[in-house]
C-alpha cells in the first residue's frame, strides 16, 4: 500500500487544503485546465477499454457477470449507508439528517470511472469493470432520481 500513490495524493491534498496552500497563478491555471479535462478523458478511457475488451474476446460476456454488481452498487450500497447512518445517529453520533441524506445520495451515484483506471493498473478484469461502470451510469438516471425523490 505504501507504493500506491492514491492515498499519498489524498493525504497531501488534505494537508495542502488544511494549510490553505495556493499554487502560483500560471501553475494554478494549468492544474485547473487539467481538472476540467478529467471527466471527458475518463469517459473516453472507459469507451476505449470497452472497445478493446470487445475486440479481445471471442465470445459475448453474459450480463449476469456485471449487471448484478451494478445493481448492488445502485441499490444495496445506498441502503447500507442509510442503515449504518441511521444506527449511528441512534447511538448518538453527531450526524444530522441532512448529512445522512448527502451520504446516501453519494452512495447512490454510479460507479466512478477512475475504478477502470485502477483495474487496469492492478490487472483486474477491466472489461467487466468498464461494463459495470457503463450499466450503473445508465441505470443511475432512474435509480438516482428515485433516491432523490425518496429522500427529499
């Protein structure tokens, strides 16, 4: 884990934020442009991964290999967050109902596209991961709207 840059970058980002560190103007502008490009690049990457996995496979991947995981992410994950948050509030943890709503809605979002990049880096089945992201994103149009309607 010590060689994984993700926790280190999170820790350094938190430290920079706590210290209210500001980048010099031109560097800050460059970083802002890179941040603006992150989502389109992630979507392009997922498309490329799906295309590559389709070309490398000689047979169709059955939906049972990825749809249940996407459904669990969209339905089970927010329910678990809600259950744990409700239990924590009952035990006296200072969690407001609004904070719990935010946490549940975050859990109801589709799988993040950066998971595909991590799967690629660590040699996981990236084609399956990309399909899970694609399906959870498509289904989230309905499930996330339902979660918002139930929670507000």
